[in-house]
C-alpha cells in the first residue's frame, strides 16, 4: 500500500477533490432499514419498477443484502453531490400554462454520467494508492447496483432518511445525487446521521396524491415522480388531479422541507439548467415532435419517460390548468393514434370544460 496514513480520511479528501460535496463510509451490514425493503416490495409499493426486484440464485432480493451479491464487500463509500441551482422551486411558480420538471432533470448532462465519472476517478485513485501489493475489489454505482444507496448514505453519516424518504444533510439539504463505491477494504466507518425531522410533517401534509402513506413510507403507485417517469400506459383517474402541473418528476416533498430553505446552489456547469426545461410551456410538451424529443432532450434523464409518457403528462397538466386557451392542443391530441395520448386528452378536455363552466 502506497498510502500509510488514515485511508478513510484520505478517501474523503479524494472524494472532495473529485467534486463531491459530501462523503462518508458505512460498513457492509444487514442494517435494520434493509429488512424493510423486502416487505415494501412484497406489499407492491414499488409499482412496475421490476428492476428493484432483481433476485440472486437463492431467490433473495439483490438490493436487500450486499454481502449475498459480493461476499468480499466490507465497506461502502457513499458520495453525494448537490444539484440545487439558483432557480425557483415548483411551489413558487404560478403560470398555469407551464409545467414543472423536477430540478434534478434540468441538468445539461445526465447525472448518472456526471456522478459515475467522478466515482471512477476516485476508484482509480484508490486502487493506485493501495498499489499492486494490496489488491482490492471495488464496484461503483449510481442507481444501478445491488445497493439501497439511501440506507448506506444514512449509515455513512451523509444524511438521515427523512419522513419524505429522501436523504437529508443538516448543512446542505436534500437536493443530492448519490453514488457509491463498494469495496473489499475494511475502512473506518462514520457514525449514522441522526434523524432531525422531529415533529415536522410538512412533506406528508403537502403531498397532493398522499403517496407518503406514513412517516418514512412511500407508496410509489401514488407518487407523482413514479407516475410521470416510470409508469407506462394510462394513469389512474383518481391520481390525475393531484398531479397538478408536474410533467416529469415532482419536487413538492423537498420544496416544503425546512432543511432545504437554506440549501446552497451549485456552480457546477453540468448541473445548470438546459434552456427551456425550467417551467416549460405545456403546449410545447404536449405536441413535442419525435425529432425535438430526440434533439432537445439528448442525454437528458427526461428521456426515461419516453415521448408518449411526457406528452401524456403534459396533457394531464393542461387538464389541471383549466386553461381554455389550450383547448386546441387538447382537441388535436384527442385524435392521436396513441390510445394513451387520446385518453389523457379526452380527460383534459372534460377537465377544462368543467373548470370553465360557471357553477
Ligand atoms: Fe422531515 Fe419535515 Fe423535511 Fe418531511 S418536511 S423530510 S418531516 S423535516
């Protein structure tokens, strides 16, 4: 090993040099929070997100036990980067002809790429400092590994798991991208971050679709982020009202969190918004062409919703706006070949008519 001092402290310094705002180390353990995960899956709370249910040969959920996937794993280095930018929150925007895209998706580069690039830089430095005489195993992940990153973030002291289920750091809030390096190194772990939600219930009270069914418990089937990004096909009627003007993701439970009131803004260029993605015109999104979708959103996480999903979401937001001026857009969409679009458009049409009819 080329490094002779405190390797854990060295890793945190190297993480900071790679551009991470926070980092910490958690031991690989079957934490109590992880036993909750199989119960959450079994209760159907993950909706159609089948990738969360990937299992090993023994039929165990891969994300529930890191040791069962990587018997060599001893520590997890958790890194976090602030993506908050100096732009309005969704709760501050009032133009009803415009939609809301979750702030994590405004970035110029897909965060998976920008976070993974930094993790690989850190991973390479770590291997170099350990040298050939101390071979180590490492794996870096951003959302894709057999790791419940949020739980390891808590035990690495990066932040506590709020009642809104987000990782919240006492100093910089919850606008955080997480990445992890799983390693065979026995590193000195950090202390878990203490829960600082206290008696607050703002996020639970503010969620328009009541997706936070209890403190710390999310039903994805009702979550606007899930509905607008992961859910394919039609969205249940009873949840459409609550979606408001959200067209991709939702920031409400983080916007209302007091720990984000003083969240600092990042000056990293790749997290600054692309033109047109902060508060985009609903009419534009509802009629976005294949070509525009491909070109304007190239490399953006928004592409995950697919063009059909984004148009569907925009039509529901138009219905919620009650804007008569958007009726021509909706009427054209009623004749769309895609049944999901036509269904959302017919619903939007009825909503606008109802909202514009004097009581
Ligand atoms: Fe915790 Fe309140 Fe923030 Fe919800 S809004 S995560 S209860 S501090």
